[in-house]
């Protein structure tokens, strides 16, 4: 497995959780579960991805700006989740922010897969792609276990 395949596995889960989240109502059990899954997935993925995809890409001149952009989008999503944590789930404002988060998740993943992966594909050799996948998966698993308590 290479780093792109490893990242896509989490991307697919993120899309599913984001889509499920915005279909929920009020402070229902479904909303709580969907949000907890999305939040844990995003945090675990972001941390592992930054350490074992974006930081290595920043070592290359052509990888600096795309990596900074992606990391800033991770920060934006984190801020939206903080806002959701501070808002009553039954509030209409909660769903508005959740929809913004879902849109940002979809935008970010599309941009990564259609733009950043192509840049990284040229900057990393096959050995690096495989090595980073293993490191990413190990870190992702550790982070997800911490998120899920």
C-alpha cells in the first residue's frame, strides 16, 4: 500500500461520516454518534497526515505551499469542530456549522486527491510512498484509539 491509498481509506470514511452528520436531526443519538465518529476520524487523520505526508512534502520546494494550504484547512475544520462543541446540538446554528464543516471536508478531500496527490506523486519516490503509508497508518491507529478513549 502507498500513502495515497492509505489516505483515501480515511477520506472515504470522512465523506460518509460528514454526509451522515448533516442528515441528522436535533440532539438525537444519531447526531451524537455521527459527530463523534467524524470528529475522531478527522483528528486522527489530520495528525497522522500532517506528520507523515505534509511534513515530508515540505522538505521539497514545490511541496511547501500546498502543504501549508492543506494544514490551514485542517485548522479551519478544527475551529468549526470547536464551535460545534460549544453549541447546543438541538440549535439550528449547530446544523448550519455542521453543514459548513461537511462542505469544508468535501472541498479539502477533493483538493487533496485531485491536486496535492499529483504534486506529491512527483516529489516522492515509490519507496517513500510505501514507507510513509506504514508510518501514517501506525500513527493514525494510535491517534484514533486516543480519540475514542
